[in-house]
C-alpha cells in the first residue's frame, strides 16, 4: 500500500503528517522538539526511515536530530538516547565550525553586512538538510552564514566544503532579510559530482567535483538592489528546483523574477510571463511532468502576502511564461500569509501530490497536481518547511 | 555537589528532570562548572557556550544568590554557597520573546 509522509518544520516544533495513497485522511504526530525552531526536516532517498532534522533556537543554538524509524523516535547523532556505563546520555550537539585549517580550509573570510561593511563569517543555524541520494549516512547542510557542510557519519560530525566560502567572491555576499543563508542544495541524480546551491544574497553556484570547487552560475539574472544589476554576484535567489529526469534544466524563484536555465545554470532567462507578481519564495516541479512547475506569487518584498488577499498557486505546463491560477480549496479573500522558500514539495504518486505550508500554520495538499486543494492542518505554528516522502 | 538548574529546553535535550548535581574538581567557577556539565551531558556542548570561542551564548544568563553573574570572568570563584551546594547555579534563557 503506497502512502505519503509529510515532514513539516515550524517555528515551534516539527510535525509529521501521514496518509495512504488516497491522501484524504491524515494522521498528525507532533510537536516533536516542542518550542524549538525546526527550519527543515528531510528523509533519505536511500532509506526513507532515516530522517534528519535541523533544530535550533536563539537561546541554545543548533542541534541536529535524526530518526531511523520514520520519525517515531529521534536522537541527537552520537547517541543522544544512548547511556554511558555511568548511566549518562552520550553524544554531543552538532558542531558546525568553519574550516580554517591550512590543509583543507580557508581563512575566516568576510562578507558584507547590511550596511556594506565587511564582517567575518559567524555560524548561526542550519537552514536546509539534503541527504545523499545513495547513502543514508551522508547528508549535506546549508547554513547561515552561508556555507555548505557535509557529514558522512549520519550527522554526528560535520566538515565544511570550504571551497565555496573561500572561492573569492565572499566579500560581495550579503544577508537577505532572513540572514545570509545557504538554503538550497540540489544533488544531480545523473552526475554524482554535480551539486547546485543557492544563497541569499549571493546567487547560485555549481560544483562539478563533489563540492571541492565552485563557480557562480548567475548569468542572465538582473537585480536592481545591487549596484550593478547584471553582476555575477549579489543576487537574492530564493529557491531553485529541478526534475530528476532532466537535471540540466533549472527553475528559479528569485527575489523578483522567475527564471529558467537549460544549460545547468550557465545562463538564465526570465519566464515570469503572466504571473500577477513575480516576487515569491517557493518553486517546485511536477514529479512526472518536467515542464510543469509551481510557484506561489507574493505581492512584494515588503508586503509578504498574496496579492489581493487571495492565496493562489500558479502552475505552468510549459516550463514558464504561461501560468494558470489554481484556487479551488484555497482562501480567496482576506488571506495574508506567506509561503516560505522551503515550504513546498511534491510526492511521486500518480496523480502527483503537491503540498505547501504557510506562515499562518496551514498545510495545504492537492492530490491532483494542483487542481483541488484542502488543508491537512490549519493551526500549526508558522510553517518554515515542507518535505514529502512517497512510501511504497 | 554543585546544583545546576537548566532551562526547560536544555533539560529536554539532556534527558534530565529537575536539578543537575555535579562534582567539580578544584575551585568552583563558571568554567569548571560548565566543563563538568558538558562532560556529563555532551549534547549540551555548544548550547550554553560557543563551541569555538567558549563565550556564553548571548541569550543565556547565569544567576545565583539573586545576583546576575553573567558578566563575571569565567574563572572567578563562584559564591561559597554555590560551591557548597546550598544555593543553585541557574542557567536562564533571556526574556527575549519567542
């Protein structure tokens, strides 16, 4: 019997929503890690029972949790629920330290602060966890201040892929409103060495050697909020998505503009077309139709809510430019929530399920590729992230 | 034994209820107490002090005997009543909303 497991990160804990393949009746478990900010949870494609969660707070910093039973029980890697011979819990919270070693690392480089002054990198939190496509013990973390870390021991120890932070353009990177975060990590399923990442506000980068070296891939992006709108670096990319059957085709929701690349990010063109506004955060691709993409337009960079108080998902079946509003089951008046960048996902059932969460605490699901929507839950804390596991 | 009271979230993380009682080698200072705390509960490393700088996290404070000790030097002796266990050493989350 097929089913889905929706992993929801919120401002005050994690929730796991499960259903069978009909996606009509849902069970809700949680809050897990109540009171903590859960920026992201994601399951391993190689072992769906292995789930990683980023748990953080302004008070106590960063912890990584992992589950090996599909989210029923959790441990801080290293053995948070294992006792020592004295009966004490073993393990340690996770240590994200920028690599400044002379052999593998880079000096503690600087980036721009909001006021344009240079500031050294300081670790704040993990925004995104991306498990390896093949190995449940290997997972990547996108962090603030922007960098990418990798663990190959199930999130117990982390090592920075320092070539990104140190490749030379760091002094031009600057924080977006949410901080200088590395929020998107895409692993190319057809090329083990290829990784895409995106940073607010620096832009998109690609590695073709498993993360050792990186180059910016921002040609064609245009942003009025940097001194040179066509500059190679400084763009506030909000999200990138790809279809696993066609990993050279990338779709991007930028601060403003929806963009598309057909050459692995070497060049981009705008595909905002008839959207009511091209500002937004999320973008995702249909599981079975690589030219069908979804966005949720948001009014502007200062008015983070849907235009006209109508919550509408827009779908393009042509890879952009031509968009249709999907409204059935979504509030069409007095709706002023936001949908954050990691808060949309798709399942791979037939028909493709589409899910997104809002800052108002609703998680909406469509079991028919977006034609009809219904809330799974309505009153969670503000939703930070939504991921979906398709279970067979 | 030195008595330490953790904020609720860190008690959950460390799987403890109520006070923590610690034996501290040598003089009782903020550093020696936190070293002993982290040795017993390694999952708390990085949650009270920064992993690298060992600086107190800015949204946490240290209180004892109705005094704020947050800005005392980390190697300054703690009050005798804390060292003797008569009074607890409190680690408190700042009142910062949330």
